[in-house]
């Protein structure tokens, strides 16, 4: 099984120091899979926690993955105990250049409980950082995502997994 770790940091914009952005940092087995300039889309990341399909978890800051040479999303599938990623490596490549000789398909298998935990904690941290951001500048929270959209983003409830439903409908962590 592979290990996934997701953290969220607040970074200042180099061109406009009064502005900042949230950066989701995702590593697999201690390594970042993407190049500088590629961002994690929190909406697709959260969606991948419970649904199977193609997710553009890696994208451009404008929201169009093609800007970064990302033609294929991460193919996500679920079993009762795992979350499986299938993707092309490298994830992004300049569109005008031929793919490198070392291009290959990669597969990562994560324990489902760990995957759900990491996505849930990262989303919670992103919301806490965003709520506490207090300067005159703008805060970028994700590709094509507003502050309201981030705050409305929720992890689906999971019974018997990382979150257990209380009778009153509250989630325990």
C-alpha cells in the first residue's frame, strides 16, 4: 500500500505581497508527484474521496489543466478498503514538447481510512486558514473556487470509516 499525506499552507503572492493563496501539498510515499506551478483542486480532491471516475486533482491555477499540459485526470476507483489512483507520469508536460522516454502509467493504492482522513483534515485546515486570513489583500482558495465555495465544500459522511455518525447527525473525528 502507498502512503498519502496532504497539508495546506498559506503562501504570499510574490508579485502582490498583500495577496495570498492556499496551497494544498499532496505527497505519495514522501514524494510530490507534480511540478511547480501545478495546483491541487480541492473540489476534485474531495470528490475523489467517495466517488470513482476521472478527477483533475492536479490542475492549473486558472482551473484549466491543459494550461499545464495535463491531458488526463487521475482515474480513481474504490474498494471497501482502498482508494486506487491510476495516472500518467509525468502528470504535466509542456504541450508543445513530445513526452519523455520515461513516461509511464502509475498506480497507487491507499488505505481508504488514511485517504479519507487526509482529505478531511486538509479540507478542515484550509477552511480554518481561510477564516483566519485578515489582511487587505485577496485570498485565492483554489482553481475556480470562491471563499463561499470553499466553506460550502464538505466531506460526505462515512459510516464505519474515519467518521462515524452520531444519532443526532453529528460526525465524530
